[in-house]
C-alpha cells in the first residue's frame, strides 16, 4: 500500500455538513425531546447554560449558535429521553456480572439514572434505596475507616459551588485525598508551568486571539476536542496569519474547516485550509522539535548580530524577565541538527521552515494538549515550549502566550476552589477561620498514589463526584479487581457506566442533575458557575425538567453525605448552603478574595469575569522572581529507549467520544468507521514486521515489572503515521498503561508514549 490515497483519511473538511450529519446521528441515538433545540440555543450564552463538554472559552459577543458538534452531542446525550429505571435490574440478563460484557456505549444508552441505588451481592444487582438510608449507611461506613484510607475523587464536571463544598467535606473528614481528573491529563501543565513561569494555567485571554499573528500547535486536536476553537483559527487565516502544527497524527481539524455558521460556506462547500505547515513528528519527539525551533531562532539572531541587522531574540525582555538564558542558548549552539532530526523524526529543512514562520511573526500563541502532557518527561515538553516563547517575549504581551486547552468543562476551576491534594495550594488558615476546625496539613493522594494504595489494599473507600474512574485510569484490569475489594464505593452519576460494575462490599450509585436541568432549592432555581481554559468564570442556570423527582443536585448530595458523616459543627451550614448557592459563592469569595471579588455580582458578565493571571502581566511567581529557561537533559520526552520490535503507542479519542463516553463508532475526521478495536500502523512498519493490513493482532506492554498487560482482537489498519509510532483508542488501551508509567514530576500517566510490542493473533 505505497499510495497514500489508499490509506484511511477524512472524506471532507472538519465542520460543514459532516458536523451536521454527526449531530443528526447522535440525535437519532440519544432521542432527546424536541426541546433540546431550545437548550442548544441557550448554550454558552450569558444567563444560559455553559457546555458540559470542553472548557473552551465563551466569547462576550455570541454567534447565533454558540455550540459545536461535540458540545451538541454532549447536550443531546445528557438530555436523552431514555431512563434507566429500577425495573431495568429485574431483567435476568441485567446482573452486574452480565453487564460487564456490555460495551461502554450500550451501558450509557440505557439512559438517565432515576433513583438512588445500592448493590445487593446476593442478587448481583442494584436495587432502589431511599436517600436517607443511603446517606446514613455511607456515613456509618466512612466513620469506621481510617481517615487516610478514604479518597474523594472528582471529575472535571461539577461546578465551583459543589466542588468547594466537596473539598470542604474531605478536609472536615480528615484528609486531603482529593485527586481530580487533571491528574490524568493536565497536571503536567500545573506543575510544569508553575516551575518556569509561576502560573499553573495558560496565559492568554480571549482578546489575544484576535491580535495574534500565528498559532503553533503541539499535540492538540481542535476538530475533536474543542471544535469552537476552529472559528478563531479561521479568522486568523482570513486576516493572513499562519498556523504551524506538530502532531504524529494528521487531524482533520487542523487541515481544513468549513464554517457551519456561514450560509455561503455551507452552500458552496468553501473550506479554509488551516495549517500552513503540518509536521508529523515521532511520538515523544516534541522536545527535539521545539529545540530545533529554538536553535533556528538562536542561529537567526547570531546571524543578525553578525550582519548588524535587527535582533531576532528579544534580549531586553530576557534581561529583565528571565534567568537561565546563557546556558540554554549555549546548548542550542552546541547541539547538532543530526541529533535533533534523529529524536524528532523531522528534517532540518522542515524545522527551519517552521522556525522561519516563528521568527516572522511578531505575536505567537503556542497551543497544546495531552500530546505534550502525557509523557514520562511531559514537564520537559512544557518547559521547552516556554523556552520557545520566551526567546521572543511571547508571554505577557497582546496576541501572544501559552494556551493549554483543557478538556473537561470545569477541570481548571475545581483546582481553583480547593480540590487539590497538595496543601500548599489551599489557604488552610482561612478554612480554619471560617469553619472552626483544624484542616489536615499532610498532603493527600493524587490519582497514581490513590491507585497504588488501592492495589496495596491501603485504600478502603472511594467517593466519586462524577466520572467513570475505573475505565479512565491506567492498569485498568488491576483497577477493576482492586476497586471491588474496597469496603465502600459511592458513585455520583447521571448514567450507568463501567465503574458501577465492580461494586465494593457496600456500593451506592447516586443519580445527580445534569447542568441543563433546573436545580430547584428552597430559594428557587440555582445558578452554578464554572471556569474555562482562559481563567474566566461564567454563570450557568438550567431550565429543563430533571429525569425524575428522585434525582438530586451534586451540591445537595455532597451536603447530605457531609451531614451523615461529620460531627455537628454550627459553622458547617450544609442545609443553608443547599438552600441558597449564593451563600457558597460568598464563602468562595472569602476564601479566595483576589480571584473572586464581587463574585455574585459578576457571575453573569458576558464572556465571564477574569480571575486573573500573574504571568499574563509578566509577574513571575517563581522562587527566582523571573521566568526560567530550561536546558534539556535529553532530546525526547520518553522514559525508555527504542529497541528492535518495540513501538511507541499513542492513545487517542475518536470524533464520536468525550473522555470515556462513547457516543458512537464513527471517527469521521480520521476516515475510520464502525469499530474501536483497531490498531493504526504505517504501511512500512506493517511490511517490516511481516504483518498485513486487516489481520488480528495483540498488543503487549514492553515493561518488565512482573505484570502481563495485553490487549487482543485488534484489527491492524494501515494509516499515515511516523515510523515506530502506532495508535489505538482510549480508554480501551488503558489496560496497557502501567500505573507507574507517568510524568516524573506530576505523575500524569504517559499515555502518549507507551512501549509495546505487536504480536499476531
């Protein structure tokens, strides 16, 4: 298969009629009521509902339809008319053990959960339990367990109000075991950026998008993960800007785009070519690629000095705002292009072409996703990207900056209001002042530490505020066994998922409201708030009827667990906070006054109100008081060496997916349909390995730690990938990722570069 036209690829641009067909297909699957059109009309608008999908910002001025294909899918999936009622469990085929054979998609297709459930080991089924019984039993079990053995996990969905109270519950209980979904995706950002610029989040704001001259993308896929980003990209191209992309996989969202909100584009099929350059580097090759860009800038600056021309490097900025520059620039001069080519998988000419765009652009935004963060040396990836930006002063000036794109809708905000296992991130003294108890001062567990404790039998209970954690974590098969061995699991969920199918000795599934649904409490329908990727806080108010009268809000569930578990404390006013969420926002403002000034008054500011970012103002909260240049100790982000027969596996999400939620089986933007049980490999590697496209293969993790990790039944599919890099779907491939295979600093799982071998059969 030498002709690349024979390889799978997208049949058209991202957006356009393809997006319309994708949404229509999910409408037919989920069968939401026709009123979903009204809900979509309110999505991401002031005094509307903030999307429950990605955390891409909401502009102050709205488009007629301020949602994308993936946002619409998430909304329709949540507002399904299907209900998973108590009688579901009466079917002989619906034992928990039998349901383990169901696909993720089919589990969620059973619909919204309508009643609180308790697992009955004798019948191997869930059965209805009253809310009072559930809360009393949960509190009773928690109070028999060692404080340090209980974990309070949250996905990135719950709003700021519920998240603040959840963190308060954990600390009042007696620990800081507050791992969160960012541990599995962007904790590398939090650790890496804090080290080099003193800020744990990106530095750009919405106005920067209209002022930039160029985007440089690294390991981020807007077509699937943040489609609303495609509109600013198109606007940049319309005004003559440049986009340069580095990614092992050709992602259609960064190839071409047809604006579905433009009648002319839809009628004519007019598409915008997005990437001016698309560089398919090897998995783990970003360090070398970015180093090559930096080397080009240094060489261009040296040549300018020799010729008496204007400097290329912003030396005035560097002298005032940075440290470590001399050592880094010398490393750029000393490292040869041959080594950079070898480690990146790109040619010197290709990197020089990209470097020329960077030098010619006065203002550059660097965008990245989990393609940078999920490596053994992911923090080095982040540091290298900051090096590139610092060379030309591209942090803290209009139209420039660092732009990590978050996936979950409030994953960044939960950290902001205290869901953090590290005590240095939380004002414990203010919590003591406000609530009259001594918060624990010992750091808690992150996800990796929590599951290592689970495997060792030290973790006895998991409370999960949203999510499908057993499906999302590395070492999936080990996780399933260990999860079921606990004394207690509590899952706060909207739909049935795989994590429910490995119940502990006592297991509860508590159904919660979705964001589009009215949250009626004693003072009326409640507003909740979220934080987007640009540190903007937005109010959100639901308007749809709940799936049943027996469903509670996330905040109410957290408060009820707290009341059933904690000793009475007159300063912990769980009932009052449930009645009126504005009181919780007052608490958040008292706890974090710099970030949440006039919180209740500003929460419906169009586009949100800005929480602030010191690095955006060129205030560097590092120990040195300056931004740091980092001289790399290696030119890849891997924790292993290449070897004959060893491949670098990257795990990917499809176009019909949001995290572990599988909407369907169409990966339209990669030209792949009907199955998720596939392995992508370039034709040359297929031939060299003696395989043939279409045959069944098994992946085996190539890490010798005493555990056999394998995934079989995969159909080998020829695809345009770099040599040595192969691809498979998340979360199916999680069985191959060891819990110990993570970024060395943040412990984020290294799911974008897993050493594996491919076997026939």
